[in-house]
C-alpha cells in the first residue's frame, strides 16, 4: 500500500495558468548581468516536470543538474572552466536511472549522492563522476536528501508525527533515526495550515536546503510555506508570506484503482531552494494547477502547461526567514542555485541550457 502511495504522489502532476501575485509581494526590476550560456545542443530537459525536488545541486567546484531526457541522466558543470560533462546511465541495473523518473541530487564535496524515489535506491558517484555503488535503504521512507556521505533527511510522506526525519544509513542500507524535525503535535493548535499538512502525508513534497551549521530549510510545493529548523530539531520558524498561499485541502482517496492524496486544485508554488549563506532564494511558479488540466494535457486534449517551471525568485533573510524582495527571471526556470559570485539557472524553454548570471545585489 505504501508503495502505491509513493507512486501516486510522484506521478500525479497538475498545472494551469494563473499567476498569483499577493499585494505584499515586492517585485524589483533587477538587471541580471549575463556571464555565460552553457549546454545548448547538449541538454534536452534540465529538470523534470514534477514536484519540487532537488533536481540540481552545487558545491565549491561544480554545479550538477538532472537532465530527464538527456543522453546522460546527469551533467556536471565545472564552475571554473565552464566545461559540461555527462555522467550516469539510463536503465534498471546497478547505478542506472529510469528515464524520466524523479531524481534528488546532493553533493557533499567528496561524493555525489542521488536518490531515486521510484527505484527506492541511493546511487553514489565520486567527485570525478565515476559510479561507486548503490544502496537500497531497508526501511520504508519518504524522499531522501543526503547531507553527508552517510546522513540524510527523509521527508516523511507517511508520518503523521513530523515533517522530516534525520537518518544515518550504512553501506548495507540499514537506517537509524537520529532526529525528528517539526513535530506536528507541538504546533497543531497554532495554525490551520499545519493541521492540513500533518493530516495528509502526501502533501509533503518540496525542495530542501541544508546548511553547514545544520539548519534545515523546506519550501513547500503546494503552498508558500518556508520552514526552518535548528540543528536540534525542536526550534523552528515558518512563514507563508509574502505569497500567503495556504496549504490546500486534500484527502487520501481512491479513484479508478489509483490511490491519491493530491488536491483537486492548488497552486504550484516553490520549485527550488538555494542559499548564498546570507539569503535564501526560492524559485516560485504561481500557476493554478488542477487535475482536469493535467489529464487533458497528458492525453493530448489540453494546451501546453508549465509543470515544474517558474519565473520569479523570492528572497528571504536566511537567519529569520524575513522577506526581502522578489525578482523576475528572463526565462522559465526549472531550478536555481547560487554561490558567492553567480546565480545558476536551468531552463527547458526553447533552447534548454544553463544560464549563468552575476549574483544580484540587494
């Protein structure tokens, strides 16, 4: 039953065309200075038309991205030389990826660790892009985001007690719970949105960022929730501003033999989350998404829709999640990442590529 829940939550994608702009949103005209365009003619679809998982990652040397329709599943961009290298392979064997399936990329500096939710395995590459091993966690869990070579955060699709759980995992796949983030029982009486989130396990998809100090950040796909937890897990902050998009109503149900927990109608909100140490950047979509529109699109009876793509970046102070401003990108983006110098933007629009801009100053 749990596997059916996982598959339903991963493959059921919705979209529409209504951009939500709250009166509290301050969109600033920021001149983005272009540095380079990389990957034209090489990348086919950098990203995935899916919920907000980490389809890209960045470390001191490389920017990594998942190409869901590429010759290779993954590409690494050398930040100094701007050379682009493909790695990984498609298939169902050891270390291989099912084409078009979700992938969650994480880099620890020494290794690239990629969790494949549909295949329920963790694929490990060296920092020179060589396949090392795959690990199949023995425990049932949600979507796994690795934060070190043997530690990760599992967003618990089935837990009614907490949003996520920090775990340790050994080479044999043995899983040990270390810390629970955001216990719902402590906040259920404070916010109706949290009651909805805690009530329905399939509403917990979203992008994650984990900093060097051990703070855990979560940006919700179905609402404008931005969440922060301290390294000890029980001190937390959360904001729905400036978008003020509430967690939608949804109940776990069965329709035509498919188990689903997705809402009939909601807003495609935050798709990607990144930080430069001072600010937290969240890629925002704002499209109204409905079941009917996606079914029509997938059966060829509906218009083209922007699944997993957004054009606005909301900026927050990382320390306290206070809102700073928003700015518009020149393309529909599938993910964003920042370092001390540059802003990296992946796009599948027109000519799929990686756009590199000088990091904007506020």
